[in-house]
């Protein structure tokens, strides 16, 4: 199969590229910043890289002849400029879907998120749970909007196979430094995430979340691209990250923090350009549901090889070691703490 991967150099994209390469598909990777390969590496690479920005580039020629387009590109920063993230994430996704239709690509697989789901009401949710977003945060709002774009696309193009992948929080060692930079900012240096030095872990009351290791997610995405399936698939490890799980991961005591206090502190830091995530994104994090991945098991034959705790531990190990990759978004040499100016401009934050 010929598969075009949009956002092939990011956290998820790099894992998907590795997985599909192992399955010997013909791969085209699109990235805003094209990786610089040596002539020898380029000769032996199983992927053809093309430079493209989904917000501005002509995507149709890049999609022609593809059997599947996998859309993974997403712009998280700058959270202080929601117009910019909207142009990439919402308008950019619309441009991807329009190009898929014009190029007559038979199938498209799109990365959604647990953050597209409406607030949890207790229990475990399947793919039928509403996707209206858990808070007004730009990230959640844009993920919910992409779900509506896919609804419309399916109605207008019933002959195109559409798959929505809704993962939990995604971790891998090689993305650890970049993720700390994007989500933690200057107030969260890597040494503070070292379990060996943390005697106490502050945990907002009521916190419950899942994770998935990037390689596990990549297997689900690759199989969804290969098989004749459509619709939404939740992808998450079964265990839940809560206060007890975090105490075990960090081998530390837990300090329960009122959620309201944590939100106010985070929002104040964000307003001062000291933290990259606003308070309403914290609200979304506290309201996301716990997902069932039963459909992925039944229709994709998928089983996670890592627990949520193991995925988080891999991330923490990567942070401690300054892990990264030669791919531009994951390069540790450009993944130090975001400066205030970068919060506004988004420098170095696109997949």
C-alpha cells in the first residue's frame, strides 16, 4: 500500500512511521520541517519525506495515488494565540480532508483524542460517548470541531473509508524532552520529574487519566489503515493513572491538592507566560472520561503491550536522560524550556 503520513515527524507520527515501515508499505512522510538526512541514510530510508504545511501547502498532488492518508499533524503551541492554532488544527484539517476528496484517496485515518469527549459522568465510555469537548480550552474545542468536520466529510463522501483514532495521553521515550517543553515549560525542568528526587508528588483531587505508549498506538493506527474498518476507535491502556498510581510510579508520598487551587496557580503562571498550558486546559484534563478500548481489541486485534504506568515511566526516564530524536520536533537540542516569546509565536512547536 502507498500511505501518506501527515505529521510524520512528531511523537505519534514517528512511531507510526516506524510501525508501517516494518510492514513494508510505500511511505510518504509530510512534515513542516523536513528531516535532514545524509545521502546514505536517504538511500536506505523506507520513507520519502516531503515538506508541507497543512495550513498553506497544496496537498492534493502529495496525496495523489495514495491508498490511505493518515492525518496526525497538530499544533499545540502557542496557547496564547488561538487564532494560529485554529488555522492549523481546524482549517488545516479541513484542507487535508478536501485534498483527500480531490485526490480520490480511498481511505483516511485521523487522530482525534480523548480530549474530544464530553465531560465524564462516571463509569467507562465507549466510542458512542458525545464528542463536544470537556472544556472551552482551544485544544479540546479544536478536537471536537475536527469530529464535526469528519461527520460532514462522511456524509459528503460515503465511498471514502474514514477512521477516527481517539487515544489517551501518548508517551514514548524519544519524545520526552519535547513533551516536557510543550506541556511543562520553564517551571517544570526535567530534574523535578526525576522519581529519585521527588519525596512528595502534588496530585489534584479527583485526577484520573489513561495513557498509551506510542508504539502501541502506532500498531492500532497501522492496522486501521490496512483493514477494511471505519468509525471511531478508543486506544488506551486499561489501567488508570490516579493518586495511588502516581505514588507508585514516583515512589513518593502524595500531597492532595484542591483542583480549584491547582487551576488558579496554573492559570496565573500561564498569564505570566511562565506555563504553556492555561487553566481551562487543566479543566479539560480533570474532566476527560475513562475509555474502553474493546472495539479496538475486537476489530483491530489490538492489545496494549505497555500499561499506562509503564508508558509514563518511559516518559520520565526519557526526561531524566534528555532523550530525543534527530527528527526536528523531537530534537533535544531544540527542546529546552519554551521561552515566553515562543508561547506567542509557536516556534518549534509544530509536528
